[in-house]
C-alpha cells in the first residue's frame, strides 16, 4: 500500500500520465476511498476505472457510493457499458430501492447494451430480489436468447415470493437445467413449508444424470427431512455430504444438526455439534442443540450447554430462552428464581411474558 502511494506521489510530482495498472492495483486494495480520490484527480477517467470503483464499493456494501459514482460518471459524460449496469443492478438489489431500479432500467434501455444476456440476467435478478417479479418476468420475456442463469434468477424470484406454482411453470419450460435450477425449486418448496414437494423433487433430481447436490441443495433439503421425519434420506445425505467435504459449510452442518435434534437422534446431533469447531459455531448451532436437548428431556445437559455458550461469549436470543424454559419445565425447575436472574444477567433485559 505504501509503495503504491509513493508511486502515485512520484507521478504527481513529475507530471507523468496516470497509469491504468496503478489505478487498478489501488482499487484492489482495502483502501477504496484512497483509490476514489485518485480517480477524482484524473481529468477524464474511462469507464473501466469507474466500473472497478463501483465494483469495489459494492463488495464493501457501500451501496450509496455506487450510485454516487454513477451520477458522477454521467455528469462527466462517461457512458456506462454492460459491466457498469451489471454491477449497479446487483448493488440496487441490495439497496432495496425500486426508484433506483426503474431509473437504472430506463438508462440501460438507452445504453445500446440492452442485448447483453449477463446484464439482462442481473436486471431480472434485481427485480426479483426487490419483490417486483412482474417486472422481472416482463424483462425475461423480452430476452431473445436466455441462458440457464437467466431462467434460474426468475425461478428464485417466484420462490422467494412464495409463488411456487409460478416457479414450477418456469422450471418445466426450461430447455436445460443445472443443479442451481433444481436447488432453487427445492429451496423454495422447503422455505415455504411444502416439505413433501421439496423431498419429492430432491429424489427426482438424484435420478438425473450428472447432477450432484451442492451445499445449498443439502442445506435446503435437510429441513424437509427433519419436518417429515425422513431419517433414512437424511442419513444418506449426511454420508454424501461427509464424503464430499460439504460439512465444512456451516449451513450444511447446522441443517444436519437440526434434523437429528428434531427427529430425536440427540446423540447424533451432539456428534455433529461437537465437530463444528470453536468459533465456527454460530447462535443457530447452539440454539438447535439446546432446543433438541430440552425437547427430549435432557434438561441438565441443555442448561450445561447454555452455561458453556455464555462462557464462550455467545449472546443468547429469544429462541435460546424458549429452549431454557423448556429445559426447566421438563426438569421441574420452572419456578427457580435463579433462572430469571440468569436470563437478566445474560442480556440485561426482562424476558417477554
């Protein structure tokens, strides 16, 4: 970083032209505001530099800066290209601004890049993530040649809004499907409480040649197995996940832990919990294990785990306290004043009635 700043200072002192490679390297470092200042000193920055800066701010979740830079581009008569709009559509989806979305869409249609399938897919995805699925479908219908990610974006949009019939209609129309297509449907069914449909589709996916479930597929289908009590399928999924290194993913491990806990396989759940090493465990891991122990009558184990959680510096939430109350109910300790004091000391608040 210091070396790059020295090079920059040298170019300023000696009147040397700004170097594209230097600027690109500056944008790649964590100090994005410094790179921003450098670009502001360039008399006529090109679209490449602006795109790199928008992308860098987007990665740092400074979304307002992305739109500020875009406004600066326009004021300096620098026309955006397909990459500019791809980055901005992604930023807008996280910014949750329908007004910005429609403004960008209007500018995109006038840009001359409205046939770029990657930018169009980002546009469909943006509208879907904003809950504007009708707008997304309208854009989708206007795309002459769609690729698989475009179809997947629309399926995910319908699933996210709970319209699984709409998602299924698009899924059936797809000329080709990949694992993301199947996962979007499985995840949609599972998240919308249609566990039997999720499991049915997963079993159908297994029969497709060349398709292998990924981390998201596994993390999506395990809750369905838990709710349906489909332990045989769950055990098979664990074997697959373990053999393919997918248990390194915390979402997969947590989903597996919750499945075993819900199905009463507490010792299996504890094995999964213990293999989630140290700081990799999050509040969801602790809550699932505490709740599983409490529901299945292992009150003292649940309270012991709760104390251990506090010692490790994990702050409890309302789900944790539901688990603790269940543990105390099953253990005959519901009237214990020590429980109330413990809860007050943990988060300095009175539990909800």
